[in-house]
């Protein structure tokens, strides 16, 4: 599980696989956002992902999601200790969605 410090910019690498097989997502539209564990509560705005982000390898199903600290600064880890990173890929016809658990913590360094 990835740990994200609220208010910090974060790079979350999300591997997109089906049945253990990496999905080639080259050239497709990929959006992500943090949501509550109930899968109903959006906690951030949608993030449009880029194939050129550091750590991304879309041909191997690896998406590097950059979550801006401005999107997480107001999320309470006391209310949401664990959230989900929802990543949706659209191939022009269908949407496919993956989830990854993220632990939220509040930083102590100011």
C-alpha cells in the first residue's frame, strides 16, 4: 500500500493488470482521482494522466499519477485513513477501472 502525506505533491505508480497480465494503454485516455473507501465519495478532482510523467510506462500498463498537494491538503486522515486511487482507462468504446489502496497521513514537518 502506498502512503500519501496530505498537502504534499505525490507521485503514485499504478500498475494496470488483468489476471496478472499488464495492459498496454498506449495512446488511451487515462483519468484518476482519490475516492473514499465506500467508492461513492470523490475526494479530489479528476486528474488527467500523462504518458511522459516520470515512472510511466503505458506500454507495460504503468501509469504514474501525479496527485497535487492542493488536492489533498483538506482531506482528514482521521476521517479517511485509507482511500482508493481510482484509475479509469477509456479506449474510445469502453471504460475500464482499477483501484489501489492509499494510506493517508498528516505530515508533522512545517
